[in-house]
C-alpha cells in the first residue's frame, strides 16, 4: 500500500458551515457535531432504522441533534441504512468504480442544501450484486487520515466488507456475513447452550482464537489427525479436510466433553469464522491492510492478519467523521462552481 499523499484526500478540510454527521444503521445511531475540522461532540442512540416508526425519522434526528440544530446554516449529512428502502428515504446506490467527488454529486437531498443522504455503493459480481451503505464514508475518511490513494481495507462488523481503492477510486468490494453468522450461532443455535451469554464479558483469548484460526486456515491442505473411538480405546487415522459446517459443530462437541471452557470456545469460534473469511483473500508480501471498526473487532482482525504476515493499520470512529468532512468539502466545491 502506498503512503504517498493524495491531494484529493489530504487537503485542508476547513468548512464554511457547521456539519452534523449522522451514521444511521439498522440497530443503532451515531451523530457528531463538527466545526473547525474538529468533532466538538458525539452522541449515540439505540434508535436504528428498525426501531423508527414510519414518518418519525425527522423527530428522531431532531432529538439526537438537539441544540446542534440551533445553528441555522448547519449542514446535515447522513450515511448508512437510513438511505435504504426500509429507512428514511431510498438513496439509489452509485455503481463502482466511483470517486468521492462523484459520490458528492449524487447525494440524495431530503431538504435541499440542508439534509442529504450519502447513497452507498453497488457492484456487479459474477454470481450476484454486492452493496455498501455507510462503510463508503469510513473508507473515504480512512484514506484522508492516512493520506493514501491506493489501499485495501477491511471493515469488520455485522457484515464484513473488503474494499479495494486505486488512485482514489472505489474499484471493488465484497461482503461477508461473518459477524451476523457469529451472532446467530452464539444466540440462536445449539451452541448457545454452552457459550457465554451476551451479558457475560469475555476477554480475548489468543491461544483459543489461534486454534480456530489455524483450523480454518488449513484451507485445502489435508492433515492426518487422531480420533478417539468412544466405545473403545483404539485410535484411527483419518484424513481431515477443513469444512466450515463441520468445524462449527466441533465447538459443540468440545463443550459436550468439557475439553474447553465456554470462554475458550467463544474465542475459538471467532477465530474459526474470521479465518474462513480470510481464506478468500490473497495477500501480497509485506502488504498492509487498513482495519476500520470497533476496538474488539480491530484486535481480532489485526491478530488474524498478522498470522498471515500482513500488517494491519487500525482506525475507529475518527475515520467515519473524517469521511463526512471530505464529502462536505466536495459539496462546497460543487456549490461554488
């Protein structure tokens, strides 16, 4: 990944208007008030789009942005699922390849020159289309913060996104339901009977995480393992080939025979699923991957990438707020022209 500065991303982002940046997801809502290139205040709520009744989006926005809206010339930019068919208003996707400058031209305005939704991105893959809503702003912000125009990023979450940017342009991306699959298994499958509940705090266990990671990353290589016959002490050799559906059930049986604790098994499951996600990626020697997400996920993915000889550069919410500023600056250029 190149570290050369890109004038499109790293220029001065001083804005002529105060900015309210809103990251509105399915289950949560985050907002920030930005002036003078600084986040003055952040607020959050559990009022994701699925909990907002039809017609109530303006009221929810007013509640979370109270006092901020006293600034008459404030600009409000919204990203995420608020622009989906289930959200406030549908903001059609921008097909890739696309630049941040082009994205700013295609904002979906709810209130002209006041409130706009960032449209998200789409791409047509061989087997099916793929889409992004919200992560495109994080990517733009990450590139601006790091001064990069060529980068590969992973944005772990409910739906993990891998994004390739070349010369400041979104070229391609792909989505993996790793986080959602992890949650389903933990909360709603037979595994939930022996894994820690959501109310229990579970520390990162590197050894257990590595077990799952190593198991999944065995990939196409077969290895000989010993299995015990429950009815006799005889041992047999069998050719083992990693398989996600089979390996997940192993979390269940390890619990049945009390070979690992619940916390260890949760970490092993995390490593297992992330490892299968990494199987799909080809990494170059000494490559760097930008990881944008919550601290716990940053740690898991950074550790997994390190195991593959890949350096991870971690960023959090600062990438989101920076991305909104880049788009607001582009918007100013458009209006000035």
